[in-house]
C-alpha cells in the first residue's frame, strides 16, 4: 500500500509538472509599470513607471505593477506565483521584489511579495493596501487614482513605513500615505552580492546529483523530479501549503502545487547558478530579473 501511495504521488507530481510546463509564462515586463491591457492612461503609466524606476535606483527594492487584460488560468494564485517565480524580480540573495498584478476582465488583484520584503510587507499590510487604497478607487471608476494610491502605499511599506489607518477618510477615496522624497540619488546603489558559503556547497552538491548519468540515462534528474519535491515540500513549503488549504484548496492539491513551485525554484537555480543574473533587475531585460525568490506571501482582492 505504501509503495502504491508513493507511486501515485509521483505520478501526480509528473502530471502537475507537465501541466505547468504546458502553461505559457508571460514575457518579462518591458517596464516597471507594465500595462498590457491599456487600462491606465498613458500619462499616468509613464509617471508611475518613472517613480518605480527611481525607487529601485535609490533603495534597490524592485517593485513592479503588471496589468493583464484577463486571467489566463483558472487559479489566480497559481498563475501569479508561477509568473513571479519565473520573472525573478528582485536582487539575488536579498529577494526584495514585489509585484502588483491586476486582471481587468476578471476584476481581480494580487500582490506577490518576495521573501526579503515579507517583514515590511506582510500579508496583513498587502491586504490593507488592496482593500483601503486600490479597490475603493477602482470601484468608483478612478483607475489612475487607484494605481497612484497603490504605488504610493507599496513604496512606503517596502521602506518599512507603517500604513496609516484609513478611518475618517471619505468612502471611495484613498487616504494619503507618507512617501519619502524620491530625489535621484547622486550615486548608483552598490550591488550586493550574497557571500559564498555553505549554500554554495549545497547548490554544487545538488548540481552533481541532478547531472549524474548512468548508462547515458539522466538518473540524477529523475531522482530529483520524483523524490525531492515529495520529501521536502511538506517541510519547506509548510506555510504556503497551509495558506492554500485555508483558502479552500484540498490538501493534496496544495501539496502538489507547492511541490512543483519548489522544483521550479531548484531547476531555476540550477540553470542560472549562483553567479547568474544581475544583482538588480534591469526592468528591460527579456531574460528575467535579478534572481529574487517568491514564496506565496501577499494578498488577493477584487473590485
């Protein structure tokens, strides 16, 4: 019975891998404010893009906004975490990327927060930004104001500023959020490299296992595909699995999805290596961001 369970889970993982691979990941955004639906006015989009670029140049934190005409898959969170993981926005080793997703036809929103910013932008703060800043303006039909208020709040939170309560503000309006001056820095922010250490040795060991071949067969890679996600996902992905389960997904589905995300992270690191990619995301590169990792932290909303 135990062998059948293991084989069944391995088959489920293989099927989920095939389904995930078949789904097309959107191309890396050409701008920090990436409006693929033409939802925001061109003037507001250009202004917000300049603000986001200036913020990254000054602080190093990469904050992006990506607006799509519609949600291309049935699951909001599955699409956004897979896309964020593929784009790798944020600095490698610091994981300080943040993405606000919007899907116009579905009227859905999602904030994905990199591991390095989860302390400053926890789930509760991300939820408040959606509910208190963005959603009221969108429901009132004030599209430009919604994203202006959302970007204001996201940049303030990413720098560790507390989000003021929205009490006392007129219904449908976003209260002001104190945003620090964004004067251009006189010098470019220095690149931050993660120091070599035990993690490098572990990655090299994982590479050696993954590329091990016997009689010309990729035995090592097959081992990782079948064993690593099944054995580590319940431990390394406990909180994301719990979050999906509380959101209504079945426990087996949540486990399999998070296993696939973990495998995707492993394979991405194998492909890029520790030295691959810039330490800051360029925003215009078609090859992806700097290497930041996402683990499902953030919040979802609708208007």
